[in-house]
């Protein structure tokens, strides 16, 4: 079935709304999943830069 331009635009909007809700769910709370992920990246970078600076 061929979708019209308006229906395709509505689908994209619906996907964006769902994606935004997922991001809000991941970012909410004091110990959120995104905060833990960023901390893990920071710890990894800290260890990597320490090892790279050793002679």
C-alpha cells in the first residue's frame, strides 16, 4: 500500500516521540543509566590516558 506524504510524515513524528520518551526514561533519576554510562566512559578514558602516559 502506498503511503501519502502526510502519512509518512506522521510516522516519522511518531518514531521521534517514542525515541524521545526512551531517552527521557534513560536519563531520569539520580542514578540513571546514561549517567552510569558516562561515568564508565570517563573511568575507561582515565585508565587509558594513564597507561598511555607511562614510559
